[in-house]
């Protein structure tokens, strides 16, 4: 999937544990793990807003798009 989740980066910058973030956001640590490991199919805007509030960041600090490399194509120009 071309969307990369950088929650781990923000957790490290804020010196916060997964459990603490889950508690502040109001989701289970298991659901937060699914999201931070990139296995989630969707995220509610209310959850994204709560993550941003708890981590004092912007949505773009947590999510980024990366182009997928397709078979048979080269990334070199």
C-alpha cells in the first residue's frame, strides 16, 4: 500500500508509549497497533484528529504517500 504510517516516529519524538497514546486517544492498544503497523484499511477522521491532538502534530506528520514500484519498471530516470 502506498500510504505509510509514521506514528512510531511521532511517539519517539514525544517520548510517549503506545499504551499512553491509546489511552489519550480512546482506542485500544491493539487497534492502535493495527494502525501504526500499516495494517488498517481505514482511519476515522475523529481518530486521526485525536491522534494529532495527543501528539501535537499535523495529519501529514502521521501519514504519507509513497509511490509503488511496479514490476518491470525502473525508478531511474
